[in-house]
C-alpha cells in the first residue's frame, strides 16, 4: 500500500465515470487531486464533493498548448493519471472519419500530450508516477472497433515503451486495461457486454493496482484471459471466432 498523504496527482478525464471514481479513491486515501476535463461545471461540482484537498483545471487534451499551460499552472506533481477517452462504435464498412480522428486524438494523442507535459520534471528529479488507461479491446483487432481499439492499442504500446525506458529509475509507470464499464460511452453499444462493471467497482480495481508495484493489470480477470490468450491464436482461428465479415 502506497503512502498517499500529501501527494499531488493530476487526473485527466476525471469529470465522470471511472475517472470521477478514481479521483474519490485517491482523495480519500490522502492525496491532493487536481482534476481536469473539458467541462468546467462538472469539474467544479466534483471538487465540491471530494472529501479532501482538491482543485480543478479545465483543459482540452486535443490542444497541446492548452495541456502544457495546464501542467505549468498546476505545478509540481507526484503523479499523473490519464483517463480521458471518447468512443463511438464503428465498423470499417461504416467509417466516420471525424469520429475515428477524434478517438485517436483524445484517447492516444491526448495521453501522449499529457505525458509529455509532465515527464521532464519527473526525469530531472528521478521520481514520479504515470498511470495510463488502455483497454481489453487493444490486445487484438475486433469487429466494430475501428478507431477505439486502435487508439487503445497505441496507449498500451506507449505505456510499454515508457516502462522499458524507465523501469530502473524512480519513475513508476503503470498500465491498466479495463473491460466494459457502465458509462455514457458503453451506453452507445447495442450488443451484449460480458462482465460489465459499475464505475465504482472498476475504480476499486484500478486504485488497487495503483497501490501495487506491478506494471500491468487487465480486468475483469477471467474476461481478460480471453483477450490475452487470443494473441496466440493463428489468424484463421482468431477471425473465425471474432470476425464478422464473409
């Protein structure tokens, strides 16, 4: 269990859903949290509800200058947790360029911009904590997941590369890959979502991993085995199980 007392954490994408619940978990544990998202009204309401020291900075993660300005405004940090994401279900045969671009821009490039805004001081002092949010959908291509799955695969690769570079330093890098979580994003799905979790339940698993020394956590555990094992399936078998095309 980490000692969170007095630590300062920037949570990006914290105005609702999983991010909101992780903010409560960190704050209850004694950390000062600075929450960010685009909606200032939601951030203000969240800060008023949080039980400990908390503040907010509204930021659009698609704007690199705005992200860098927010990081400068916030000042020294012990950690940054990236939870921001957008999602639309999308088949390759029903491509929407604007939505595909937004998923890449917010889910992956947003994470990259935020990491880039905070990593320098962490490297200089030899300490810090960066947590990135991947997805079970990022392990291998899935039907109807154009844009989202690719963006999460990029986040997962980003975290893995960072871990490779920083694992023998004082900077702790962690990757957390959730399955289905009940939010306004998954409300868009019209298919069965096995093992779907409430946001507060998922946040407990998320925060549990933040307290560990491990690099990667994929959950729900049993459901995650399917995705992890599928990486070893030959293409003919994998796409017979998961593919929908003729």
